[in-house]
C-alpha cells in the first residue's frame, strides 16, 4: 500500500469526507423542500461527494442495509430499467429518452444508498436530517401564512387567499412533503412519550404537527387529507401496539376536534372534498380524474403485457378524449393520467405494474416482520402508496426526488425511530 493510500484511509481524512457527505445530504433535504430544481443541483453535489469519498476511502457498499433493504432498493432500479427498455417499442423514442432522463433519481438515489458507506451516521444525525424537513416546511408555512394575511387585509377575497393560491408549490406534492414531515415528527414524539425530561420537546413537536396539518388544509389537497386520515388511524394503532392506551385515546379525539374547529371557523377549507362527495352522491363524476382514468383504462385492453412504451401513449390517450368528446376539456398538453399505477400499466403493461407493486409493497411487508421491524418505513410506504393513486409521482421530478430519497433513508435508518426508554 502506498503512502498516499494510507493517508487517504487515515481516520482524520475520512472523517472530513464523511462530514462533507453529511452536509450534502442535509443540503439536499433542504433544497428539495424549497424547490425541486434546487434539489437537482443538490443531488448532483451529493453524488459527486459520495463518489469522491468512495474513491478516497476505497470502501464501496453500505453495510448497515439488511438483505431485505437491498432487495427493496434494487426493485426501484428495476422499475427504472423497465421504463428505459420500453423506449425500444415506444411510438415516440425521442420522447421516451427524455422521459427516462426525468426518472434518473429512480436509478441514482437507490445506488447512492446501496454503494455509499453510511455506517458512520449516528442516531443524532438521522434525527437532525428528519427534523430539517419539518423545519423547512414549517418556516415555509409561516411565510405563506404571513403573506396570506397581508393579502386578505389588503382586500383579496378569502377564497383566493387559500386553495391553490396559498403556496406556489403544487398542492398535492406539497401535501406529500408535509405528510412525511408529520410522520417523522410523530415518531419522534412517540419515541420520547414516557420521558418526563422530554415533555417540552414533545409538546413542541405536537404544536408543529398541528401547524403542518393546517398547511394541508390551507392548500385544500383532497389526497393529502385522505392520507392524513390514514396516518392518524395508523398512529393510533401503533400506540395500541405499544400498549400506550392513553395517547391511543387522546390522539384521535384531538385530531377530530382540530378538524372540527377548522370546519366550523373556515368551512371553505373543506369545499373541494365536499363538492366531490356531493357529485358522487348525485351519480356524477366526483373528479375530472375519473374521466381521464376511464380513457386510460380503455388503452390497456390493447397492450396489456408490455404497454405502449415510455412516453408512447400520449396520442392514443388524446384519441380517447376525442372519442368521448372530451378534447375541449383536456388539451394535448394536459394528458397527465393522475394515477401512477394506471400510468405504469399503460406505459409498460403488466410487467411494469408488477414491478411497481413489488417496489411499493415489499418494504411494507418486510418491515412488519420481527427481524426487519421498521414501523416508520411501513407508514411512509402506505402513505405514498395511497397518494400515488391520485398523482404520477414517478413521472415528475418533484415527486421522484422526494420519494426516492426518503424511501432509501427510512430503509437505512428507520430503526432509529423505535421508542426508547430515556
């Protein structure tokens, strides 16, 4: 071994690279929460730092991952490859290449967690990175709330202050970010629930959770509200599993009272959900997505096995719009299917859908076993599995950059969120 190699492997030198990688990870989390375009640059920096660290340390591979976690991460890589291979039979190969380029996080982020040695990361580092997401979103909410109050005072109607106008980020994707932050804060609170010396910190987390829930209501995200209800039910069930019966009673009651107070004081926040329910009760389409889903489902009959190829179904979908006299409602540039499962089925057929279901379902199934017990991964998986029923999260980098990161993060470090006795 040369002198240079020994120097590269020295603890002090390696510590510097590890610190730089930790900073890059934190910067990535902050950047994505602010704007996904910043997240792209932060991802490039993170990958560059990880490569330099691997070369300098001569260490490749993440020893903290279990065999089950590695399989889950590889399934994400396989999902990317299915889309990439489908370019071969796509009616728009150039468009398929462009669409595959947008899906690069499906390849890069799982490989980062698989290849970069993250065994140096401690419990406090994990909690700090999780809390960073909640902190950025809380600051974002406070800024948007101050702006909304100023707009309302200056004469802007209340209906234009909230709804899609409250935050410039896409309301459903913002809801996904917030839901993940709520999950992190909830598990952090549960971890210290019985510790008297953490009482102030615990109530600080509860207040922050209430602020983030209010944020979901302010942007009127129906999918976010539905997923939030599931998280509240799952959290209650987790308290029961831990035999903490008092919070198991308090949490659902407090949640219902909080929603009820919002409904009484600001019923406008629930208008979209009410309109959908009323339309469905009247026998009408509860959402424009239903029209799109029906048109997309008709495409599946002709290409059930391998689909139309990556980016190859757009014109066929538009033909279905014309067939059902919907072309005036949904233009050629508005062909988002708004359902990741259905979009995958149309684009890559049954093969891609099976891979997607495997990628989504496997972590939840494996994480409930005694050997791989990882409840925060289970809840995160169930949350985004429900959420992507209403959005094409893996067709937009706003969703890819976020889901792929926390998918690998919770697989690697989710065990740190188990309750402690401190």
